[in-house]
C-alpha cells in the first residue's frame, strides 16, 4: 500500500497540483493584502474616510463604537465591511486568473493543419498522391490538382 501511495504521489499531475495549490494560497494572501492595504484605503478616503474593514451592523441590541469592541464583548454582528473586502478580493483573483488563462490559451494556439498530401480518386474513392494522373487502384485517369 505504501508503494502504491508513493507511486500516486510522485506522478506528475499530483505534484503539479500540489505546487499549484501552494502557489495559489500564497497568491491569495498577496491579493488579500493588496485589497485590504492598497485598494480599500483610497476608496474609503474618497467615500468620506471610511475604513471598510470596520463597517458592521450590530444586531445584539447593545451599542459598540468599533467592531473590535463588539467582538471582544461577543456581540452578534453582521460584518458587511469585511464581506465587501472579501468580494473585491475574489473579483481581483478571478480577473487575474481569467487574464492568465487567456494568455496561456494564446500561447497554446493549435498549429495550422498540414497541407493535404493526398486526394480522393473520383472513381474508386481511394486516397492517391496529389500529383498522380492515374489511380493506382482502379487505373482511371484523374486530373492533376
């Protein structure tokens, strides 16, 4: 069983997938930081000095000045600011992945089809060379293409 597992784990696809997951997780942290620390502060400034990560709706009935105070007290809150950050985070990751896949697809364009080297005999429907003037199968004369 150990040998089978080792063979499974060492196959190229499994290793490629593991590397992809690790790089994807690291990329996700970079995007999260980019959204939280670079994109949202200017947007918040433009919208009246709003810190999106601290926007919340308190549904516990007690008033709290900040999300940190509400969390420390164990109050029930709807953290819509964090949700907005997460949605923007997702949209940026989706856009980057879309652009990456689009570029890879451009690089991997299929090669044009090779020019045909044979034609079909109009009498016996067998494949013959393009320059043939007589079919080797039925001996009929065919026009050169």
